[in-house]
C-alpha cells in the first residue's frame, strides 16, 4: 500500500469572553487577556513541533 497525503483542517477555537469596560475600553480583568496570549503562543509551538504548515 502506498503512502497517501491527507489534507486536514483544524479549527482551534479558544473562547475568551470580552472583559473590557465598554465605557472606557480598558480590560476589567487583564489576567484573562494575558492567559489568552500565553495559549496562542503554545498553539504555534505545537504546530511547529509537528511540522504542520499553517
């Protein structure tokens, strides 16, 4: 059996509510924003580790 290429699309959704104060535009809970930034960097690391093209 020959090796075949598989095209696969992953949708990696990380729900983060918008905790901004809409009157001032500032984040009311900045730890949520910082947590999201950390996880997006981790996502890129996982893709690079497994040689996934984005």
